């Protein structure tokens, strides 16, 4: 993978994380959480796309379609997990 493709991937995944924060809201720390989750999901989606051989919405060597799906799946999972609140175990 070339350096420009990696840079483009970081730009897209950062945008996805920031967009998710704009839609869901939250604190400044949540913004960093969403961007981090978006990065992880984006690159995992890209790697899965390369392994499977799917290449829809590709830009050069970047599997943008699968990377976008991976990014939003991990963002949704992270958001869902962040909604959980601990409960007290009363005896």
C-alpha cells in the first residue's frame, strides 16, 4: 500500500469518526474515542476486503467500500458498548 493511500485512509476514517460524533454528540473525549474506533474499523475493513478479494469503491489500492463498512460497524459496536452502565450487586 502506498503512502498516499494510507493518508487518504486516515482522512476518510477521521472524517467518519468526526461525523459520528456530530450525529451522536458527547464530550470531547468521546470525539477521540469515535475517531480511534473509526481508524480501527476502517483498517480492519480494508484488510478483510483484501483477504476476501472484494473491491467495490476502491481508490487505488485502498478498499474504500469495505473499509467504510468496517468503520461504521466498529463505531456502532463501540457506541452500543459505551451505553452500558454498571449495576450494583445487592446481596
